[in-house]
């Protein structure tokens, strides 16, 4: 009897070690994953908080301002998304170089990323001159279009700052200094949020105007200034304070073979990001065709949804970094472990967020109901928002799955298939269904959101299928050391 009890006790101990101890400790276990991930999640939460508060302030400024906020912001990031993805691929090169024990090449990757950021940022700045034509395509009301153009032009003109941020934050994440990324983003949020409030509504003290009331332009100006502050913070730490600053400075020469290699692998990732943002922007513009009221409701719900989606970008980025380091070390088994840790972390977080969206939606929506809405309009917006948040609850868990799978694929260097997945799903699972809904007169806010949910589910199924094939485990983006000799 005692022997059987001992055996059962030993079996329980073994199960505990396998399910908790082994998964928690060690390379890419839960503990290691969270140590790298939490600063990136905090960084993305700060970005989500900035977007949330920007739209909150604009919703309280005017209906036209909140209606213009999402399309104009989405257009900024759609136009720049290809170059963001291209520059952000610095993180994968850095991670694989660090995993292979070649920090000098990681420093060179940073410089090539900065050169690409400046050149492509200046190119995006030229779209300042065609902004009116871009937003005329959406056929939104003239007063909304005017605000969309104003917001877009301010941010497009200063795009080199944004892309330089992506290059430096990607380098820091790739070498494992995610806490610096976190502090930089928190600093940006600390500057952005109060400054946005001040520049949107204006600040007067004792009859003296300290800040002008710029409305939509104030929100854009505050965002641009926060980019400047964050970039200055990263420049100071990377080039003047980090222990590797001398080695980084020595690697400043243009490395044409590395630049070409980064462009080859980064371009599909950039195109993937562009297609993702294009799909989102397309959806925002399509909903705008239903009217200003529906566009405002849509923007408010996506502002709330950002609180679930943006942290998952941090989880996906962590998966990509740890997979890249493991592939650089020649350890695909550790790469798989990073993916499992990412799925567990995202699953726990998204279950909590989904419960909030389902059971307490009205307090979140009421935050956006300012004095410019009469009681009837506010009630309609909240009622519609409650239903739309149920749509969000359906797909938000799947966001975590496809972002982890895409993180694994991009971290290893499997960049072309995710790009194709994003393009296929965007066209056949969202754009064509939305067009058919309008063509047959079936278009309404709920049918359009059903098409959006179908798009996310299709992305998840295709990304999971590619990951399960396992071909990514034998890929890498960096050259072998012997190729440099």
C-alpha cells in the first residue's frame, strides 16, 4: 500500500516537473519569455494608450474629429507600413547575429536600418503634396476630409523620425535590451498624452494662453513631438551610454552586401505589414461609406480594441526575437519552445480582455461620450458599440495565434509565405466580400464586421498551417561567417 502511495507521489512530482518546472525555467521557457516580453508588451500598451487617448480627446472635441481620426491615422501607417516592416526587420538580423555570437554584425545591421529609415522617410514625406487626392478617394464628408488631410500632412512630413525610431527600437529588442525600448515608449506616452490634451483643447491660466487650441492639428503635433523625444532618448543611450557604443560607432560604414540582404528579406515583411494595414484602412474607409455616425462608432470600437491588439504585437515581436536567436544558435527546438510560451502568454491575456469586452462594454464606451453628443446619439453609439465589441471578442483570441505564428516565421526568415497569406486573405476574405455586400445592397455595419471577422479567422488558419509544416526551422537570414572572409 505504501509502495503504491510512493509511486503515485513520484508520478505527481514527475507530471509537475514536466508541466510547470520544465515549461517555466530554461531558455525560452515562460520565465525567460516573460522577461523579454513584458517590456515589449508595456511598450505596445503605451502606444495603445496614446492612440486611445488621442481618439478620446478628439471624440470630445467634435464628431468630425473622431470620424477623421481613424482613417487619417490608418492612412499614415498604411503609406509608411512597408518601410516600417523593412526597417523593423533589423530586429531579426540583430537577433540571429547575436545568437551566432557576432555582435559587430548586429551593430552594422543597426546602421543599415538607420540609413534606410532616413531615405525612405524622406520619400514618404513627399506624399504631403498628394494628401487631398488620397482622401478624396474615400468620399467622406468634406468637413471630415479636411481634417483627415490636415492630420496626415503633419505626420507624413516628419516620417523620418518615426522610421528612425523603428530602426533603433528593433536593434535594442534584437540584442535583448527590451527594457530600454519600454522606457523609451513610456517616455513618449508621458509626453504625448498631456500634450495632446493641451494642444487639442488649448490651455489658459489666469487669462494667459499657454497652449493654442489646435484641435486635430494639435493631436498630430503632439504625436510628432513624442516621436522626437523617443528618438532622442534612444540616440543618447545607444550612442553615448551603452557599453558597446564604440563598437557600434565603428560599424557605421554603409555595408552594401548587408544592406541588400536586409532589403531582400525585409521587403516581404514590409509588404506583409503594408497589406495588413491596407486591409484595415480599406475596412475603415468602407465603413465610412455608411455615414458619419457609423464611422464614429467604428473608430471608437477600434480604439478600445487596440487595448487587446497592441499588447499582442509585443508578444509576436518577442516570439520573432527569440526564434531568431535560437535559429542563429542552430537550436530549432528552442525556437519551438518560444512559440509555445508566446501562445500561452497571449491566451491568458486575451481571455481576460475578451471577458471585459463581453461583460463590461458600456463603461469603456461611455468614456467616449462627451458633451457634443446628445442623449439619443450617445445611446445609439453605446448600443452599437456593445454589439461590435462582441464581434471583437469572437476574433481577439485568434489575433494572438496568428501573431505568434507570424512571429515564428519572420524570426526564422520565412518571409514570403506570410506576405502571400496577408495578400490572399485581404483580397478574398475581406475586400471581395465587402464589395459584394455593397454590390447586392446588403451592406450594413454588422455584415461588414462579419466579413472582418472572417478575414481574421482565415489569417489564423493559414498562418497556423504554415507554421505546422515546419519548413521555417531550417531557414536563416544571416550569412555564414565564412562568407565574409
